[in-house]
C-alpha cells in the first residue's frame, strides 16, 4: 500500500499521503500540529481517503527515509533544503 496500484488510488497510498503532507510543511510543525491540520480535511473532497494517525506517521517515516524531511532541534518537522 505504499504505491498506488490497480485497486489502490493515489490518495489511499502512503506515497500519495506523504506527498499531500509535504504541502502542510511551509513552516516547521510538530507531529501533533501536522495531524490536527490533516485531520480537518481527512476523508473530504479536498483529500478523498481516510487515514489514521498511524498511517500519517508511516508517511512521515517514508519522507524521512527519502530525505525529504528532517527534525529540528526543538522536535519539529521541516522540509530538507
């Protein structure tokens, strides 16, 4: 379920979720701030798939593994330069 396939849409995949979460990181945020912002639009027309907190954490793990995000000294997540 990391990548979209014949039966999994982009919005349902971790890859699509990770790409969407990156749009929220215009400024460094904590995981709680990121979840609160995403939770408001989870399973709406703006993002048409339902994801749990655990899947958001897995998407953040994926972004960290590919060096797209990093942790700041005060525990916030920011995009890599």
